[in-house]
C-alpha cells in the first residue's frame, strides 16, 4: 500500500509542473486572441476611417441656397421634351422665433428627441440602428438626426449605401459647426415635405387646417409632426385611418418624453384628424399642364421610392404622347369633337400602348374651372364596369380553363342566381340557344352568368388577378355581369391590353425612368411582362370582341366602328335598381354609367362616362345620345392616334384552329356534304378540341320509287312506292286531284288507292321518305283517267216491208234517200279499196283500230285488233288503248322534267 501510495505521489509530482505549463499556455492564447481582436479593431478602424475619408472627400460642399430652397423637378414626355415643372409654388416661411414651443416639442419628440444634445450624429441612436441592421438587414432602421435629414434632402440622394451614409455624417458634422441648433431646426421645418405638394410646416398648417401655427390644437400639431416621415402613406385625404394612427403614435411619444400629460394625450387621441381637416374638394393645389396625367406621375414616382417631386430636383421621363394628350383634352374640354348633353357630364379616358402598357394619354375629367379635380380615369373606384367585365370574369376564363370554343352553345332562357333571385337581359327577352360568340357580341346576361358558374368563382378571380384586377374573393354571382367595383379606366385598359398582346400583361405605367439631381443616378421603372393567359385564349376572346364592332344583328358596338381599322372592344352599362329609380326619379332605360374598352395591336383605350353624382342619369331612348358618347370618345381618339401608321390585324397562333361547324349542333359537329351553306359557321377551337364527328342532320335519303295505275274495272287509281332503305322509314304522302291538294299524313304504308275517279282528271302523288332527321326529295307519279266515249246507236233492220203500203206517199221519198245513201257508200268503198290494194277492204274496222298508230305495240290496242268479230267495238277498244298510252307518255315526260330523271318508271302499264 505504501509503495503504491508513493508511486501515486510521485506521479502527481511529475504531473504538477505539466499543469502549470498548460495554464500558462491558456493565458497566452487568451492574450493572443485579445491582442488579435484589438489589432483587428485598430485595422478596422483604420480601414473604416480611410473609407470614411475617401467617401467624405467626395461629399458636395455646403450650399446655403440648397439648404433653404427645394429644387424643382422636371417632367418630360416620350420625346424627352419638358412639359411640366413641379415644386415652383409659393411657400409660407416661418422663422424660429415664430415657431410655438408646443410645435417644436411635437417635432422633436417624433424625429429627434436628443437634438440639443448631439453634434449632428446621435451615437446612442446610431448604436441601436446598427444592432437592428445587423439582425434584420442593412437599411432596416435609420438613425438619422434632424441635421442628417437636412443634409440628405439638400445634397444627397435617398439611396441606402455606405457612401451616402458616410457623406451624410460628414456634412452633418460640418452643418452643426456652421449653424446654431435654432437655425438648423428652422431650416428643417421649412424644408420638409408634407404631401400634396406642400413644403414647410406653416404652409401645411394653413393647407390642412386653415390655421396659423399658434392656433393649432394638440392633435393637429401631432399630425403635422408625424406626417413628414411617410407623406404618401399618411396623407389624410388618401389614407385617413393611417393619418389618425400616426397622430396617436406621436401623442404617445410626446407623453413618453414628458411633453404632455396623460390626460392631454388621451383627449387628443379621441379626436379624429378628419374633424378639423379642410375638405379635399376645397383644397386643390396649383394646376399645371396635363394635370390629370401629372397627378398619376406623382403617385407613381412616390411608389418607386422615397422621392419628393417638389424638392428633389428630379428629371422624370414619362410615357406621355403629347399629340394623344392634346387631342384627349380637346375632346373633353371643347365641343369641337363630341357634343355633350351638358357641362356637368363627366368622362375618364386612358390610352396606352397595347404591347408595353405605357400610358400615352389620360383624360381625367371635364372640369374647365376646377384645376386638379377628381381624376375619373385613375381614381374611379366606386362605380361598376357593366358588361365590360364579361371577357374577364366569364368568357376568358371559360376558354382558359375549360377549353370552350367560340361556338360553345349556351341557352338564353329564364334563369336565376344561386340565391334564387331572377336575372334578366337588358331587353327582358330570351333568345334561346346561341353560341358564346353571339352571346358576347349581343351582350346577353344569362349566358354570361352560366359561363361564370361553369368556371367557378375562384378561377374567375384568378384570371382577373392575372390581368391586374385583384380581389381577395369574388363571392357575388352578379359580378359576372358587372356587379363589382374598384375598377377604373386605367385598370380596365391594362386588362384589355393583355387580350391584344397575345396574353401578356404589362402593368399600366406613366414613368419610364427618374434621373436624380446628381444627373447620373437613374432609377428605371422596370415593368416586366408576365403571362396572364394562353395565347389561344387571348386570340379567341379578341376574335369574338371584333364582332362587337360589327354590323351583325344585335352587335352592341356599332357606334365605335372605325372603317378599315382591325379592332376589338366591348360596351358596358350599369343600371338603377327599382329602389334607385324611385329614389332618384329616373326613368326606365336611364343608366348611371356607360363604358367602352377597345384595342388594336398598337393602342388600347378605356372610357367611362357618367355624372359625378350617381343620381344624375345618362338618359335612355332613341332621342338621346348620352349612352353612346363613350363609344364616340373611343372611336375619335383611336382613329386620331392610328392615322398615318400601320395597324396590323391580330394574328391567329398555332394553338388555335378555325373549323367549320354545322349551326345548331350541340355538341359541335362537322357539317356533312348535305348541310346547306346557310347552316355552316366557322368558329375557333383550342387546337386538339375541334369537332371530329360529322353531323347527319341534313343527310338526304334517296327519293322513293313511285308508280301509279288506273283500274278501269274498279274505276280507281292505285299508287305504290318503295325505297332501298327498309328500316326506320316513314313516308309523308300528298295527293293532288286536278287543282285540289291534300296531305294524307305520315305512315309506313307503301300504297294508296283513290276510288270513284273522274274521267279526264289527272291524279298525282308526292311521296317523301323520312328517317329520323333525314328527308328525301319527293318521288312523284301521275295518272290521267281516260274519257269514256258513248257507242253509236245501231239502226235496226226493217222488220215489216208492208209499211211501204201503208205510206205510199212516203215510199218514193224513202227510195230517193236510199239512192243518195248508196251513192255515198259506193264512193267510200272506192277509197277503201285503194287503201288496201284491192284486198276486199274489211269493214269490221279491226285493222283501223289496231293500226292507226304503227308505233303502238302496247297490249290495249292489240287486243282490239285480234277479235275479227268485234267490228266497231274492236276499233273503239284499240282507240281507247292508244289514248291512255299517249297520255301516260306525256305524263312520264313531265315527271322526268320536274324530278331530274328520277322517276323514269312512273306511269308504267297505264
């Protein structure tokens, strides 16, 4: 045990020095790490300082003019010519001594609570921002002081980069060295932007509330203090809810930093900013050329980034076509092109490039005395689009998702929504079965609803979203015929352009690019086209919409036809409910809105017309033109911009097939060789879905074989007929006797007898073979009943010659008469003897009866000639036989002429 213990002790002693060495190494490693971090930090600071110095060296110099006055922005058209300058309006400048302390407290509590404690850069605030940027990404949180904001607005761009931040910090330090805190605050509140073209807090106070700064209530001061952070998002006229939320946040900050009490905060939070806000319609800014277009440009620039068109000195390159814009304003603001019913009627128009979505012209309203009034072209969110929605929610999706053809048959009939509420067409009539094409160009409501139901709400919503009309859901079936809102001419034009651009959607835009005030930095508005639908869908919808602009019966867009210009389009009107009609006192046929959207391969235009107050109607009736003005505006504008340029027709893609269809077939069938041309239509099909089955509806049966015979013994005429087809056959029979015609009806019998026929009367028959939907041409036959000739009364022989004794006075006279008769007989015998070459001249008349017509070999004549003892009777019989035979030959000839030789056997054996 002892030995073992010593051994363990020895081992411990041997290990002890080793442990000390390990501990020393660890300390050395820790020192090395600290030294490395320190050196890296020094190096980092050196690199950072060097980088900072390099960036700061390129910073622009402080310019007092730029500190105080904003730089106006220029707006250029598609030809790079300036047509508007923004930011030149007057401002109310307020010096520091006239800024109330309460206003200063509100601004500093919101923007820079340590303003009087830092030298231009707030390191504490900067440290918090660094942590946020590391954890959530660069640029996620700012640490800019009021001083830095002035520098950024006056000299630098809004780009988030290390270079811009370094220059901003350097210039902020220099600004603090050259100006007092009071001067810096004064510059800030007079320079900052407050939305709607307003700069400076004094100007904003008067603009929004009609008050001087010292007259503002607490909630008004809080609103103005919070607005500059995001002017577009907190604009009280556009986003009133956001404005109130921002105001309440500022009040909380003021309370947090001890500027107001809790009671003051709570009371001010309860007061909405809208309660004292000047109404928007009373608060229009300074006008400029093409104000409706420029208003949209301003909104678009602000959506591209934190840019201030009134102060940032931008060059804004837009898509405006001055020729189109001038003509648009000429149409709306003068009577030279369109005759409006009155000055109050309004209109909104958007013209854009079909291929790119670039907006070429905007007609916002018809106000002549109100500048920058409501823009009905871009802000029309409270009106419904009527039937212009049908290609988007109904027929487009049916082709896209269900492969419907333009021939698809739909029945226009009494119908109901899924709720049980009846749906009507505009004329309260129903036209029965029709193609989808016809339903669209006639703008029938019931077929549109049926298409919408076949597609389903969700697919219809998806299709609309693909062309820029986004809805969270579409659960109202009346949306199928236009019962939906939040559609402006700008959005509608963008959607229709996708149909004309082979299914590619481009978001409508007015800005091409922005050049910042440094003259070098360009912000390009990158509009990327996206596939909204198949090219087959786009072309098939377009082809149907071309029929809207046609002279077809029932086509609704005749007033928008431009001769020689290939175009497609759709009309749309909304209606008043029964309650509205009673409330507003409008008449049946009056409407609140009339639309037209149309396009060529070059341009797309969408037009809305109506009155600012929905209660004022566009009058209906032939004597008024109100509801046609939308079509006229489209027609004139499209004709103007298309003049002198080539407008190609729409090209059918390989994914579409044009096929012949037998009209009325359901499902679609190919026409047969018997289908009349009037029953053949040509429709479009998605390739691979065209019909393959041939229709038999008009296939013709062969004509029946018909014969007729006169039955002398029964004094009747019997007709018989037959047909090569033996099964599933019926015959429609019509009899004619003289001038009288009678239908016998339909049966499967094959003979018919007419009794008690009249001499010298012609009886005819027409027989039509019928099998299902097939009918033959008539088979015919005719029989003429012969004339019955009366026999001569025979002279009886003299039975008693004793009578000569009784009338002696007459005997001589009789003998004289007999002599004269004998002389006549002798002459006749001489003639007969010459005719028969002295053969004895048979007097029985049989040869005369049998040989009057040497070409007649029928049985009737022959039978008369064979009976030598028949005498006159035989001759009469033969004559009758010839008469019937000749009459029959004549009838056969007439039948052959009428029926093209198909009845060669008619009359056989008569």
